[in-house]
């Protein structure tokens, strides 16, 4: 008798163990690996350096300045006196803005009309008469 299509399919099925994902690479102590930048949804995500109490001059200079996350310098900062004992870190922000920058003067609807009133007192509804 001829072989059924199901038995041929099952005979050719790949081994389930071969389809498993390979294990992740081992983590090396002290390694500074960055996550891939393609997974970010916010391209304007920013970071700021938070200097530790015993911070070097480079960290104190960069403190409070916001960098785009993709362009931020690595820690310890270049020019750090104590790279082995550096405890500086990054603080995350949604964007680089430090304050709301939408000025009402750029929006014509935010400023009241300063001209003479041209509307009539009577409305179109029967209750307005």
C-alpha cells in the first residue's frame, strides 16, 4: 500500500531540539555592553549624568547637561581621574527639553482677539431674541 502523506510529513519533521534558540552568550564581569538601538521607540530619549559624591571634574562639568541617549558618552567619562572607583550614573528622561517650550506667542489661538467686537447681540436661535 502507498505511504500516506501524513506519514511522509512526520518522517521528515525536524528535530524539536534543533529548533530551540541558542543559549545567550555568557556575561563577563565588568563588561559595558549597550542594548541595540533599534529597539528604542523614542528617538529623543535623553540621559543626564548624575555625579557621585567623590566625582571627578569631568563628571561635575557634565552634570545637569542632557544628551540624546544614542549620543551619550560612556561611563566612566573620558578624562575621569578614578575610572576604577567611578560611581556616576545616568538619569533617564523622555526628551532633552528641561521645560515646556511651547510659547503662547507662536499659537494664534492662545492669544485673545484684540480688535473691535463685530458680532451682533442677537443670535440665530429663537431663544436668543
